[in-house]
C-alpha cells in the first residue's frame, strides 16, 4: 500500500467507511463532492469534501480534466490503498461514529 501522509485517512470512522465503500463500489467512476455527498445523506458534506481533498493531497485520487466542477476519481494506487484500509477495518472493532 502506498504510504499515506494524512494519517486521519487511515483512522476508522463511520463516515469514512461509508465514503470508502461508495468509492470502491464504483472504482472507475468520476465524482464531484456533491454527487458523492448526495449518495451518502448520513455523511456531512464537509466530511465528504475533507476526505476527497485529503485523498487528492495524498495522490490517491486524481482530478478529471476538462470539467467545470471539481471532479475526481480514485487512482489505481488509491483503489488499492482504500481497499486495504477497508479490509483492515473490517478485522477490527466497529468504527466510531462521528467526524471524517
């Protein structure tokens, strides 16, 4: 797995789990923050936005060129890293509710 500098991305939480699950369900999909947030009404828009920007900063997502709104997608390394984190979390205790 690629080293993740934003360690918060590696900490299990219910919002992050839901965001990662949505990204992994459609790993090749292009997303805007609003599209991802509308799919996850139980997760705050701020949590989605923060997570997306942290994933971008770590190179786990890339910006889709030639789009009006910020549109992103998982990179190959991003898919592998997020999938590995989710499998690690599944082996641990349930994630805590709260922030992203």
